C-alpha cells in the first residue's frame, strides 16, 4: 500500500467518489450478453453498480415480481414490531381465490385466518394472490390503500419508473415497473429483511394440506442462488429476479419478458455466470486497519492513531484486478479537540490514475484540548517551525 500525503493535484482524482464505498467499473468495454427478452439488468449487490443491461428503465408489466414489494413491506413491519409472526390475518371473500390457470393461490379458506408468517411464505414461495390481498387488507384496510404504501416505499428506494396499482401484479392499467427498479427492490430485500430473506430460498411450502414448490427453478440447480421471485402473465411474459452469492460477491439479475419458464431460468443462469466470469470484488483494506499516526496540536496527547472507517472494496473487471493501488489523503497534522470516529481523511483505490473507490480515515480516540499555558507554548513552537 502506498501511504503518503496527497497534494492538491492528486486530490483531484477523488472528484465524484463518495466518502463511503463507491465504484467506477474498469474496462467498461466488456460486451454485454445478447438475450431474447424484453429487458434485463445485472447488478452488483455491494455497490449497486449495473454490470449489464437492456431496456433497464423501460416501465413494463411486472406480473408477480410485484409481490417482492408486498413481501418487503411485510418484512419491514415484522422487523419493526408493527406486525408479529403469529398475528392472525383474515382471508376475506374479496381476497380469497380458488386457483386457476391465470393466478396462483395459497388456498387459505374464505373467512378463515392464517398467521402473518404463513401468509409471508404463501406470498414468497407459493406466489399466492390471496395471501397478498389478505395482507394488503390487514395492513392498510384495502388493496388500493396498500398500493399507496407500495408507491411510497418505491419512491424511498429510488424506483423512478414504477407505479403499483395492486399487491399481486395481476394486469391493471398503469401497473408497471422497470427492470432496474426491480433490481433496486431486490437489493433492499437482501439488505434489510434480515432473517426473513432466508424464506426466498425455501423450495416448498405446505399449507392447508397442499404442498407447492417455489417457482424459482435456479434454487434446484444452483446452490449459490438464494432468491428471489418469479412472475408471469400474458402481458409480462415469463420473468425472474434472482440473487447469487459466490466467493463473497453477490449479484442480482432481473429477466423480464421471456417466452417460457425454461427461458427465464436459462437466461438468468447465463447472466449470472457472465457477471461472475468477468467481474470480481477486491478488498484493498479491511475496516479498522491501521493507517498512520498523526501529530496533534494543542491537545492532551501529541499524536493520534488513524484507521480505515470502512472496508475499501473495488468492483472491477478481472483483467484489472492486479492494477489497483491505494493512496492515503490525510493532513500533516490536526488540532485538538478530536472525537473518536471523526473523519480525518480518505483512503483511495486507484486504477490507471483514476480513483475508483474511497473510504474515510478516522480517529481512534478522543483527544481534548490541553490547558491554556500548554496551548500558548505550542503556538510559539509552531510559529518557530513555520519560520523554517
């Protein structure tokens, strides 16, 4: 690791680089896959960077991919305590469904109840329209009111090309989402749903004596895949959002508008393999790594230890992974008082003279100001040093 004080011209490298992890992908000339679908996205989970895409921002019918937002809202309410797992939910006549070729059902009997956790499994694994509607009514009073909550959450996640009209994804005027927005939603589920994310990897669920399998075929063929959701209507075609975690790197794929269940599985597998084949995540410094000791003026201590405030990781093509260097940007000294965790500078990852990621460098302890007499003496010493 190269450690030095960065002068003004070198600091210009960091323009546009976040103080937390942010990435610029090297070697963007890699050819994206060509696929027979309406739209697709491949996202790096850790950074949110898009590795490949086709019609990523085009609003499309999302079919049952919609239920990712329904389940996400339920998961967040469970995590916050607004819902409990054993809380009973009524299957109203409006929400109830018998099952048909046009919709999927959990098969909770009409006017009976099921627990929230069972309803959640019915939504994620069985893709139950009845469970989705019943939970929408339980949370918001009606499916229409629940759609307002869905759109509020979509706005928070930056889903700019999405509008939800219902909780199921059944065809409805104005009900649409883009592949990029669905990748953002999938990323939020993986990141924020805690223990409930494990449900997305469950291969089957039995309720009311009826066992139904998870429609995500990748769960049966790829042990690195642990979610998320399938969808299908005549308007949407066959769709699949998947997530795969290999060698500490997680990718999220979104496939929309294929012609068959086999095609959506095959294309998802191809897209994930393409991403893992071409890209990698390189850790250049762990969180809390010692960086330097820095002189402190006017403090009760003469120096302070600095460490990295986060893990410095770089998403890059595999052809560039050995070209990454690091540079430390810190001042020559600092004045007290200093607070533990205070940002003092940055550590930069650089490829071919371009900063591609950065993390803060922080103080490890508090240092209070010294007494008046000591501060005055240090002012004299500093003045004398500046003469030379």
